[in-house]
């Protein structure tokens, strides 16, 4: 297996820790901003409503008591607005991900991550200024903050770029372990963001946005410590050969060294416009190829899509919990912080659970599939319970069961990476993951927001209907994981994984 050699002066583990730290600090900034963004959208929508219907409810600071905002006339359009915002925030990944992949071997991971983080920071500044103006058009103009992410790529692009770099330098047997730990700290960032939001929301919402900006700046500073050679050079993400060597399969002919050399020389001669046009064209082609990939990659992508669509139900959580339990958003943030803490505990425990209980009995791909199935089952059960109107304790319990199903993304990513068919590049696989998650985000969040808005307007549909539909999607994902398991029963995945490990050990 051809792998990118780590730059001198920094071990593989330290590089991965640094990449994870940058990713998690930037996500903390995103979580802090999201908690304030939901509140500011609600306040803006509520302000517009009472300005037209009852201006006496508005205080001298252009604020409305949050309890007065829990009416369907405010919440129904707010749900649509949240869906549009989520759609626009995820749209740049569709345009930028392939561009970043093209630039990775030219400028390296450090420069790309710094640019991505700084432009996310500018987006927060823009939306904060717009909300602060308290104008009727504020909630709609604030949507335009996504324009900065067209350059930065947003969270999905940063995740794909970081995971791609980790996959290229990590030992195959430790790939899932690294992903689990990064995801655990990722969830802790969500805990921190929700906890900070619960304390500062309502009274110090502008301070909350200032903290988000500071965290983005801190992430950019940390990114300057990333080795400049990471992602660059002769064995870059673009030129990396398949994780399973083509020579391992007699039906696949290896690309000639002369052709590879010519390809590299031509790529370095591209102008900036040429690179952008080429990367957007590559993104378009990758989109067309998503559902024409060979197995098991095709099935992995389908499970990613189903899971990605289902988890976008989380866009409804603050609004749904607040309506169902009649809690203010600050209290909802505390519940979400506790919920994220459960997820982080699960993710921190997974590596130990794998080593002690699963590794003596299964291969790494089998372990990954087992975790995927178990996690999706917990997600499905939690969503079914969450959809019922029930006492707060049962409500929180169902949410914890849902959150206990963590690890799907990590295990499915590692499984797909380690079982790539001959001819598939690691970098292409991660672009496919990024694109399918972007598609899921673009479709999923507006879809759930629209369904919830219809439920609110209907007056007779159960409030938990979207969550039962979500449970059905998780069930479809379980079926996909079972297909992967039956495909593995032929032994092809295991043999490919053994070749990956032997090639890596040989290096």
C-alpha cells in the first residue's frame, strides 16, 4: 500500500493529534455559533411577527420574551428558515471539496485548513453584524454568510480533508482507533459549545458570537503548526495509488510510471482558473460516479447516504425539545450538552471495547461492520422513543439511546478505506464520502424542516412524525450493513484487508 511519508521532525501520532486538535477547536467555534444562531433566528422571526401584530410585547432592547415565541405562527416559518440556512451552509462543500483536493498536493494541508477556518470566522462576523442591526430583513440577509464558506468549504470540507490526511499516514490497524478518539473529542467540543450556550444565551448572546470568533482564530493559529509537507510532494493525495495495490488483482493493469509522471507535470502547469475549472469538473464527474462504484464501495456510499439523511434530523432538536417540553433554548442546550457527553463516553470506550472483546474474535473489517450495525440499531430505537410526547425523563432517556449509537461514521469510513477495490484511490474515496455527506446535508435538513413545518401547520399530525420517518431510514441503513456483511462472507474483504496490512508492514 503506497502511503504518504510523514515529514521529518514530527511523528505520525503527533501529526494526527494536531490535525484532530485543529478540527475540534474549529468545531467548538461552530457549535458556539450554532447555539446563538438558532436563538437569533428565533428572535428575529419573533420580532418581525410582534412588530406586525403586537408591538407592546417588544422591549427597549428589541427583544421579545422567549416564551412568547413558542407559537406556531413563529415556529412554522422558523423551521423553514432553519432548513434553508442548513442547506446554504452545506452547499459550499459541493463546490469546494474537489477544489481543495486539487490544491492539496500543491500547497499542502496547512494552508488549506487555515484558509477554511479564517473564512468560516468571517462568516460568523457577517451574520453577527446583520442580526445586531435588528432590521426586518435581518434573518434573510444573515443567510448570505454562507458566501464565505464558498471559499472556506465549511465543516464538511475540513472533515474530509483531515480524514484524508489521516488515512494516508495512519497504520491501517489503528485507523478506526484514531477516528474514534478524534470523534470523541469532536463530541466533547459539542458539549462545550452547548454548555457555553446554555450559560450565555439570552443575556450575553453577542459575547457568545465573540467567543466563536476567538475559537476560529485559535484554530487557525494551531493550524500553523501542521508540517508544511503534509499532503504535498510526490505521494500526495492526488497521486496516491489505491490502498489495495493494483498488482494484487490480475484483472487490473497498473498505470505506467511514465503516465503518472506526465500527469504530475501537467497538473503543476495548471493556472488557478484551470485548477478551479478542472476540480469543479472532477466534482461533477465524482457526483455522477457515486452510484456506479463497484462493491463494497457502492453499498458503503449508500449506507453513508441513509445515515447522513437520518442524522440531519438533529436540525430539529432545539426547536422540537423546546416545543415539546416548553423549555427555553438555554435549558435545551444543557440537555444537548449532556446528550453529547454520553456520545463522547461511548466513543472513548470503543477502542478499549474493540481490543478487549472484539479483536480476539473478529478481523478489523468485521469489527467495523458490527459496530455500524449496533450503532444504527441504537439510533433507530432512540428515534422511535423520541417521537412520543412523554415526561422529560423518558424523553431524555430516548435521546441518550439515540446518541449511544455513535461510531457509525468512523467505523464505516475505516471499513470502506480498508476494503477499497483495486483501482480506487484513497483520496477519491474521501471525496466521495464528502460529496455524499454534502448531498445528505443539502437534502436532509430542508426535508426535515419542511416535514416539521407541515406537522405544525396541520394541527392533527403527531409532532413526532419526522422522528418515526427518521427511524425508518436508520432501519434501511441496517439493511445496507447486513448486505456488506453477507458480501464479506465471501472472504474477499478479508483477503483485501490482509493484503493492506501486509503491504503496510512491508513498508
